[in-house]
């Protein structure tokens, strides 16, 4: 019997399916892309219904009325990218600080002098919801053009109940009609706001007692995150906070061991976090610990590039057997870049990934880090029809072309974005 389809893509040179075991991929499993050559793929109402050899498509697939059939002429198709760590809910740019860094200042020194995240907080608190939405839309659109079909967005530039709610409401409102899948993270514990200066324990208590319950009640976030770092929140505070968030039913994630080893990765594993992110300064002991766990090690190589810091130890984590994801960390201070293809190039050229491991890290493992691995990150029957049509005849070109992605079109839930935005 033929399956019904409203989208059929044929004559695909390489269909990178990422089929294989569901869930996290590590070790040898992270190197396998499950490519079908001379392939076709069909979807119906946003879900994949069939993949196989192009020559078998006509006897396997029945196209419904008004369906779209596209011959992609031997090119490459991959799953859409999953960017599992971004901060696009902010107002104002930080070009002045960028210029200070260009003249020799250090990111952490700028932050401890009241700049950095707190600089964006000042501007975000004053911004209107319309302004926040415009900024968010602008960056999401760029992400989409660069192949990101699922994106996590964090709050964290409000640091008070009213602004944090406004930021998360902006993301929630947009998610209802915007083609990308948006997952929301409450990052109220991104910094200590000026009104709690020197009283970080009290700020954590305020977040737990007053803010988290309100965010939960209004269903404004899927996850809760904290910046565990020297001078921001300690491992002990992070442990306590994430435990509280988890008991309220939030998924948890953590900014860990970015500039200093603060044992953040260990907190992530012990707390059952979905993901520990950054890890530029992770200890060897914690590399072994995260490798034995189901917490995804999420690397953000764009941040190391943007700040001129050493790159995260990708090869060490992969060799230890960790499940590794990569993401952009898009934000106005430490990585002003929306491009997953650039992150893939950096993972390969600077962090010791093979091309196949970098593709796994930006698709299936990114999806697992967001708890959506059952329907995102791979092109197999039943999963969402989110894909990238590349102007390439060899998937390795994805990592090879630095900074300039050879993307011809993007499909979100079975629809070409060129037709959504025409
Ligand atoms: O992930 N590390 C903490 N937060 C962001 C930086 C935010 C900023 O500088 O505005 C990050 O790199
Ligand atoms: Fe971040």
C-alpha cells in the first residue's frame, strides 16, 4: 500500500538521515550518519512518512492533491539544525564593549566593572515588548536562513519578575505562529542584579520563592538554567537552585566551567541536568564523570572564538565517551553569531571533531539536549519534516565551507521556507 504525501523530494544525492538508535549518540554511534544515496523523502502534514531510494518513490508514495514534488538534482539533504543554547531575548547591543575588548580589555574584567550582562539588563528592563520581539525575530530569521529549525531561547537579561516574564511571554507568543520550533529557558540566575549586589543567596531565595512558581504557573518556560561561575553563582548555589527547579517540574541545564573550573559539570550530572554547557575549563575528572552520564556536554565554540579563549576540549570529551552537542550561544556579549554551520566548522577545525561527529552534535544530540530527540534531529518515519536542502553534492562540504553556508532552502514541518516567506 502507498503512503500519502504532500511533499516529495526526489533525486537526492545524499540523504543524511541520522537514523539509528534513538536518544544520545556517543562513541562509534556518534560517527554514523546513515546516509541513503540516490534517495527520496516524503512527508505528510509536517511528518516524515517515507524515505528510500528515489527509484522506489513512485510505487511507495501517493501524492495528495496540491502536493509539492521537487527534484533536488543530486544534492544533499540533512536534518535541520537544533541550536540548543541561545540568548536572543535582549535589548541594545554591546559594540562599545566589543571595542574595549579589541583594545585589550578582558570580558570578565568588563563584567566585574558593571558592564557585560548587567549592561544588557539595564537596556532590557527599559525595552518595550515590541522592541524585544523585533530583536528576537531578526535573530531567529537569520538562524532559519542558516538552517536552524529548532532553537532554545533563554531569558536572563531582565533579572526581575516583570522583565523576565515579559521576555518569556515574547518568546511564547512568537512560538505560536513562527515556523521554527522554539523551546524556552528561564535564566533568571544569569547574574546577580544590582538590587541584590553582594546578596546572591537572597537573590536565589527570591528566584525560588517568587519567580519560579510564577513562571511555572504561567507556563512560560520549559527549562531552568543557571550561570555557575566564579564571581556569579557557586556550585553549591547552583545545586540547590537546580534541585528546586527540578522539583517544580522544569527540565534543568547549566552554564558550567566556562572561564574557571567550578565543578559545574559535576553539579549537572548529580542534578540530572539535560545538558552542561560551555565546559572550556572542565577538569579531567569531570570529563570522565560526564562521559558516564546521560547529561549532554554542550560545546559553544563560537564563544571561545569571539572571546579569544582556548577552545573547549571536544576530542577529549568524545574520546571519553561523552554525548556531545554543539550550539551557537548566540548573545550580545560573548558570541554575536547565529550560524550553526560556522559552529560545525569550528568544532572540526578547533575542537577535534570529525565532520560526522559535528553533524551528530548539531542534530540528534542537540535534540536530545532539549528532550525532543523523539521527533527532532533525524529524518526517519514519524519524525518532524525539518530539513536543509544544501547546494552541495557531498555532505562534507557543510563543514568545509567556512562561515558561508551552501544552503539552498530549508524545510520546516514539511514546508519550504521560500514558499512560507514568498
Ligand atoms: O553563555 N556565560 C554567560 N552567559 C552568556 C554571555 C552573556 C553576555 O555576555 O551577555 C554566555 O556566554
Ligand atoms: Fe550562554
